[in-house]
C-alpha cells in the first residue's frame, strides 16, 4: 500500500511514491535505470579461492609450496657443493695436493668429477623436463612414475637399440597403393613447420634413445647414481680415517686430517641433502600423488595432468633460477592466460582448458572472471579466437566462446568486451550458419551444450554461444547501441527466429537446439527493442524494417502452442517494437498478427497453468500497445465479430480484466467516430467498472478509472444516474469515492501514474453534465484536493506509456490544465 506523509508543512518538492505491487513490470509504468550490479555476482557461491581472487585456499598453492621447499633443499645442497668444491680446489688440491695420500687424491678427484656431473645434469634436467611437456600428445603419455622406473627404461632402451627403427616405420605391402582422401586432407590441420622439442633427434642415424624427450630421464638417473656414489665414497673415507701418518718434522701435514674430514663431510652433506630432496619429491609425487590430487581439486580431468605438470615445472624453475619465493607468486589462471597468448597450439589448448574449467566451475568462477576481466590482453586474445575457422582449432574457439559468455555476465566485463574494436564482429562470426560444424569427441564436449550439424536445420554450439554472449551484452544500454551499429548483426540475430517457425508451420518437431536458438534470438531482439532513449528508438526502427522480423514472430504465434515460452517472448518483442509509431503500423499491417494475438488473449483458460495465463496477459498488453494512437489497428481489432462483447465479458476475468480495460479504453479513445455505435456496447460493462472504482485499489483502480473516462462519454447524465441507481450506488457515495482517491493518491506514483488524471477527468465530466455535482464536490473538500494536485503535478503523469524513465505518447492535455478546468467549474457554484 502507498505510504502517506504528514502535510502540515508545505513543500515544493515533488515526491514520487513507490508502491508495492505483485504485478509484473510493464511499459505502462516508468522504471528507473537499473543499478550498476553484476548479473552474476552470486554465481560463485560461498566457495572462492585465493589463487584466482577468492577468499579460500587455491589447490595450486600446494604445488607452489612444494616447489619452494624443493628449491630450499636444492639451493642448500648447491651451496654446500660450492663450498666443498672451493675447499677441495683451494685448500686440498691447491694447498697441499702433493702432501695428500694417493688414495685421498683419487677419492677427492672422483668425488669432484661425480659431483660436477651431477650439478651439470641437475642444471639441465629441469629444462629437459619442461621441454617434455610442450607437446600435449607426448606429455599425456608420460608420468612422473615413468621417469623413475629404471628397469622398464633399460629394457625398452636395449630393445630399441637392437631394433632402432621399429617404432618409426611400419612396413606396408608393396602391392597396396594408398590413395589419400581429399576431404579428410582438407579437414586435417596443416603439417607443422617447426620441430616439437620432444621429437628432436640429437644425433644423426639414431633412434629413440637420443630423442630429446628421453634425455631428462637419463639426466635424472645420472644424478641419483652420482649422489649415491658421493655418499658411498665420502662415508667410506670418514669411517676409515686413514689419511696417512703425521710426521713430527712435517708441519705441512698437521692440518691434513681436519681438512679432509671437512671436505668429506661437506660432500656427504651435499649428497644427503640432494637425496633428501629426491626422497621428498618421491614421497609427494609418487606416494602422496600430489599432482593428481591438485588436478582432482581443480576438476581438470584426465587431460589436466599435462597442465598441472607444466605449471609445477614453471613454478619450480622460478624458485630455482631466481628467488625461492618467485614461484609463490604464480597461480593457474595467470599461468593459463600466458599460455593462451602463445604461438604454440598445444600451449594455447592448455591455457584454454584451464580457463574454461575454472570459469565454469562454481568454486572458481568468481575469482577467475575477475582476474581475466582486468586483463585487456587476455580479453582481446579470447575475442580474436572467436574468428578462428580452422577445424583443428575448433576446441580453442569453443572454449574462448564459453569464457567470453561467462565474462559478458559481469557488467564491467561486458563493457570491456564490447569496447574492444571489432569485438562484435568477432561475436557475429559465431552466428554463421553456412557450413556444418564438426562433432567433437565425447571428452571434449562443451559444458553448456554439444556441437551439432547444421543439416536439417540444427544450430551449432557456436551459434548458441554467440547468441548467449549477445544476450548478456544487451543487458547494458550502451552495448545495445553497438550491437545495432554492427553491420549485418541484427539480420543474423533475426534469422534465427525463423528456424522453428518454419518447422512448426510444416508440423515438424522442433529439436532442443532449434528451440534454444529461437529463444535466445528472441530474448536478444526483445532486449534491443526495449532499450530506452534515442538508442531504443533507432533500434526499434531498424528491427521493424527487417522484412523477416515480424513475419517470423507471427509464425511462432500461429504454430507454437507447444512452445508457450517462445510465444511469450515473441509477444513481448512485438509489444516492445510497438512503442515505435511506424513499427506499430508495420505489425498491424502484417497479416495474421492481430488475429493471432486476439485468439491467444481470448482462448479458454480451463486447465491451463500459470504459463499460458502469462501468455494471455502479454497478448493483452500487445493489443493495448497496438491500439494506442492507431486508428488502423483499432479497426483491425474491431473487425472481428463480437470482439467488444468478449472484451466486456473479460472485465470479470481476474487474469484479463486489467488489459481488457486498457484495450477498451484505447479503442474508445482512438477508433474515431466511425465506430461509435459499435463501441456503444462498451456501456454494458459499466457495472463492472463502477464496482471496481468503488472497491479496487492500485492498478485495477487506475485502469477502471481510465475506461470510465471513455464510457461516460458514450452516455448522458441521466443514463449514468440510472446506472448508479440500478447498481445501488448513491451519487453522493460515488462523488465521495472520487475525492478519497485524490486524497489517498496525493503524490505522483510510478505504479499508477495516470490515476489522478483519470480521477480529475471523471470529476470534470460529472460537474459538466450535472451542476448539482459541483456543490456535492465542494462540500466534500474537492477544491482543496485539486489545489494539492496542482502543487504536485509531474511529467510522470503526462504520458500513456514509458520506455524506462522516458515517457512516450504524451497526453493531449497536461494534468495541470485539467485541474484548472476543474477548479474553474467549481468556482461557478
């Protein structure tokens, strides 16, 4: 109910009263511009992760912490090794190498050589391991456990040495002639012009052993052997302590024993630290399966192990090559975004798959989209991928489309996406329907929908994603203008509305893909047509000028009884378009549209659920809008037999009475004098109208008052008085009700913006037709209420319909003029 305020102190400020109502928002009420709130702010739910901008724990933090701890052990071992090397070269070998026993000399030399080999192999192992993950096909066939299975590696190596060409060549019988299929060749990606680093033969005339992807395995085992040898040799000398006899007359050898003990201790400590690092590695990777656990928590699937390995190697490299804390700054989203900008298709796939999984997972989506949305290079790269037409890049393109559709769900991100030059042209390329779309493997199916063929009218996943992106972008007023200005885009969107209509007309079944495409296209067109301001005016004009727009919607209305949601969207689109005067005439002039709207509005409600009733309500609003200020459309509505009688009967239907009253008012107001006798039948509903005026509130009261203003013009004062008497309504009671309405609705209301105007019009008619009413109103305090109305009039009360907060179809007389006329009549008493 409307809240009243204390009026003891006069105020010149116009106060707009917001009144609660369960009715839906319509074009007959003004609406303030929506607040700048993201459409999907709550989509992430309570679970958010720190690594991608949330508040919880990111799964990859375990990997970066693991990399830091390994780096601590590695750098500690390297530090001890450096100290031991310096000690050996400067103190032992450089200081008194001649004084060393032959045994110690060779032990030290062997240890230094072994440690040198280990340090060399260690410094290069990470590089080779990193290179092994560049090819997704190769990396997915390997695992950390394979790197550590020595018996298997040795066995395979010996086998392949004996048969060096066994895995590279397959003998084909000479009598078989292989003819390539031209079609299959067209669909295959072009051959690479560069080497995969994992396939490079390091030496000529060699096979599997000298491929670069196997070098890291050899380096790994070389390190273990070197460290084990160092431990054995150092421990042996520390236990034996036979460093030679110390001669009393030989002062050069008095420090030999502690010097050797220091060296062997350093060498032992270094090797043990390295072995501890490897044991810790084995414990976390092989036994605890850390990488598999992180992959599971990230929901990356079987192919995600490649991404996790690559991320771990990068984090570990940063910790080793720079500060040990550099790896802690990495997260999977940033890592994936960097790979997305790579020139390697495998790296692009890794990045795209990570971003796709994270942006569609409710746990990670909020932080992921926030991080992507603040990086313009990443958004530009995703937009660029939407244009990729190579079948080999279909997964990349589809992933980019899904991510962009998620980004477009956030208001700020939607503005950034639409603000990129050429972005809408790239999105428009997704709506291309000229060729069949390749079906993806089951494990690569998009999370939202699966690709399908264009044969038999199917729409591909790219079409659906393109429409989804446009639908989300159209939530912003500025983006609507950009969509309308993109060459050919409106026609493409409207083209999708014709697919289902043609099948429905042919009595064929509509697939889920077709229904979804039609639904999204109608949603986009509706949002564009309902845009406010000058932009909306231009868009409504452009849409209505496309020759297929209205006829496609008509087909859906005529044959879409089983798809009421599509019917409702089509009717809402027509209602939005009808705000434009030229479009209103085009809709009315398209054969069958008004007839179909009439049929939907009047069809029986027996057994119907709420959805069909909602469609009937929308049909009533569409008819109301079409009849507004259009004599031709009024004629098209009235030419059906007994339409006035059916509309009058609908005044008693709780579902239809509001729109029935609106339609009748517009017919009486704009049909013209040629239909006076036909519209005279509206007076048969005077009892329902008077009863609503006496008892109803809010919207029903407003439309009843509006219809009454037109019905009273069709009768004289005597007939009106007889109706009041017949319905047992005293004239004084009716006049008192009129005054109470003005007293209650003492400020302009956004929910019932015309209620005071209609009330004043009825008061003027009553005083003009019966002078006795002037005194009645005067005794009831009408003059005071009129003066209050005059002090609080607003532009809000001067329009029939509204586009957002912009008024359309201005009333011929402003409310202040009506109030002046009413006050002038009262002054004649």
